């Protein structure tokens, strides 16, 4: 019994000393955003805050859920489906999210919070950290075709996500 009490007292003293020290430790700065020009898969960036800033979007708290809009995003490269991963645009370490983000790997993209009205497909790919241009997606350069709700899109990066419910991005290499 005395031994158990001594352990409890030691645990309390250790916790009392460790908690103030932990509060003094500065959070590591995020790695800079690097837009990938690689083949898939493309996991969600760990330091999403850098990618949110790169895309010129607002940093929102994780509980920002006002004015939600949901859309489905399908991506394929050379005929192969590409997973849109969970936590694109969510920085769990810093408790912030972009106005465009994913919660799971279903292809569902959430648009919500301040700044959500003007989010574009190009900004979503910037937050994801994947190169999207008129002719390239990641490492594949050639033909990029984008449809929104079944209609062809002429300027993929400028597509406003708030105005659509289903986006398909297909990339194939130049022959």
C-alpha cells in the first residue's frame, strides 16, 4: 500500500513538472508547400497549413462548418482511378482547415466556411499539393479533360467548386 502511494506521488510530481515544460515547447514550423510533379498516389500533405497559404485560402478552425457544400471529385491518370485521400486541406496538428477539404477517401470534397464561395479546382489541387495545369496533372503531361456535372470545362483551374456537384478530371500522356 505504501509503495503504491509512493508511485502515485511520484506520478503527480512528474506530471506537475512536465506539463509546464510542455507548454513552453514551441511547435515546429511547417514544411514549405511543394507541388508534386510525380505519378500518383498523392497522399494528403502533412503540413496542410503551408498548402492552404500557398493556395491563398483562409485558415479556418476545424469546427468551421457554416454554409456547407459537398461535391464528388473523380480523378484518373492514364485510365487508372486515383484516390482522393482523407484530410486534404486539414492540418490536424495545428487544428486548421482550408475552406475546401476532405474527411475521408470517398472522393467527397467539402466546401465550407469563410472563403468557400470562390474556391476553385486549381486551389483544391494546390491544397492537395498536386500540379494541375492546362496540360499536366502530377507527372502526366498531355491531355487533361475536366467535366463538371457532365459538361466540359475549358479552364480547369478556374472552375468554381461551389457551383458544381460532380467533377471528373482525366489525364493521359501525350502520344
